[in-house]
C-alpha cells in the first residue's frame, strides 16, 4: 500500500462522504462528527491492512527459508552461509508507473 496514494484517496472518499451526509442530514455538526468517525474507521482499516501485508510477507519469508519455523532454521544455519532472501513482488517504482 503506497501511503500518499492512500491519503489522496482517503481525502476524496471523506469529501464524498461529507457531501452525501450533509445532503441527507442538513446539519454541519452531524456531518463533521460522522466524517471524523468515518476517517477513524478508514485509518483502522488501513492499519489492519498494513499489518496483514507485513504478516503475510514475514510468513512467506519463513516458508522459503525451509518450510519450518524461521527462528529454528536461522539458529541451525552456519554463520558463513549466505542467506538468500526472496525477491519482493512489489514494484519499487510504483508511483512512477503510468
């Protein structure tokens, strides 16, 4: 998840939510409160999404290290052996893609 793209998308979604809420309630205070609650829920969702992606990546690295518990495999490995890390499927130039 690319953070600047997420922030721009979140602001757009919150603006659309605020406009729709205002037209439904005709109250600025209710619109503000509900938009803040919506922003908090979106942030919680983003945080959980990042945690899941990090967990999935750590799990994939652990599975590629020998299929077992990566801590045990790491302890059993000799210090002189090079560690081959898997290549991440993410494109490092994501914001530059057109």
